C-alpha cells in the first residue's frame, strides 16, 4: 500500500517541508531539493515498513509546532526542527534516512555527483552470450576437493 493512503494531507505537506529543510534545491549544483515532486513521489511509494515511524515523526513535529510544520514561518520551523533533531530519537533518524535514501537515488542527483545511471559492471565490456572462456583458468586447475 502506498504511503499516500496512510499519511494525511497535512503529514504529506510536513514531509515535503522537512525534506526541503534537510536538502534544499541548489542552482549552483543544478540539483532539486528533497521536496521535488518526483522525489516526494518516490518517498511515498517506498516508505513501506518505515511508514509508521515516519508518521510518528511527523506527528511529533506537528505537536511540537502546535500545528502542521508547513504552516509555520521559517524561523519557527527552524527552531522546531532543531528541537526535534535533539529529541526525536529513532523517529527523527528514520525520517532523515528516508529523505536521504530517496534523494540520493534520484537520477538528477546521481548525475550531479558524476555517477553513472547503471550498474558499474561490466563498464561497457559486454560478454557474448554463452562465452564461458573466463572460466578456462579455473577448469585447468583441476579439482581441489575430490570424493573417491
């Protein structure tokens, strides 16, 4: 089940707000902030087992703020976020981890870091189908363990 169905509208707004505070957009590095719609959609689609903890973190933030975090001015949001960081415990750590993992798997962010958008192996060295010649040195060594 998508977290969109499990988080309230206010919680989704607060998630977007806190994500932007954790990683703001950068024109200098040409990367989106963690509040980017594609990154937010990834978060909501992949929360899975972290949904309850993220929901608890967002509820804790809203209680500390006295209303949804997204409705506070920037100075108050920063003060609440600092207090949450100090007192949020596992829920705060989970929230930050969720934001970071979704942010750093976004293609635009990977490109900005100079990373390729594919697995690092075989780096263009495509092996022909059925070519087992790489195993020739292993085959010539003979068996190490023999059963008679």
